[in-house]
C-alpha cells in the first residue's frame, strides 16, 4: 500500500491545497481501511481508499469553510462596533464595568467547555499557538483542533448572546 500512499497524498494535496492536511487525511483513510473487518474482501482496495480519502477531504474543506465563515462573521461584528480602546483611557466607568462583566461571562463559558476543547481554545487564544502547534501538543489532528476552537467560539458566543442579544450595545 506504500505506492498508493504517495499517489493518495499527491491527489489530496491538490484537492486540499495543503501537503500537511493531505498527509493527515491520507493517514486517516489508511486507518479506516485498516479498521475494516475484512479488508481483503474488497474488490478494489485502492478505489475504496481513494473514495474514503475523498470523503474525508470534502469534510475537511467543509469544516475549513465553516471556520472561515465564522471568523469572517466575528471580524465583521467587530468592524461594526466601535474600535476597542485597549488602554481603557477613553472608556467610561460603565463601559469598563460592562467589559468586565463580559470577560467574567466568557471566562465562565470557557470553564464549561469539555477539557480538550478548553485546552485547545486556551492554547490558541491565551498562548498564541497555531493549530499545528496545538495539534502536536495535544497529540490530535489539526482538524480536531479546528473543531475544538470552533466549538469553543460558538459556545462563548451563545453565552454572550443570552445576556447581550445582537443589536444591543453592552
């Protein structure tokens, strides 16, 4: 199957536009083939392998698209609001209090997350690690890290929306 591996990775690299993602998806496809009850009964193991890899690549591209849409929405929301004064020099006491309340709410929401999701989120937001670095540190795939970060962002946004409905300044 080694000869299939390099061809599969080249195929996936073209599809995913990333050699690293291609290697990861190829590995997952091989694992799925290996986990089959009776892989020797397949009529065409290579075709099966490529189909599984294609499905995994489509899933990866779909997650990537969702993540980009979510991040674009976050950026757009930030652009519509007033630019934050990071030093707080022009902020009113009410604004500072509101910001502290939101921060407390976000911190509580982060604490509610499952351990692996919380860990990935904090490594990314607090420590500034890339998805690849987080994947290495947590010994998971980059796509798992993407899912964890997206889950954390969605959870925090939902908690904020409960107290600060969209359209309200607060």
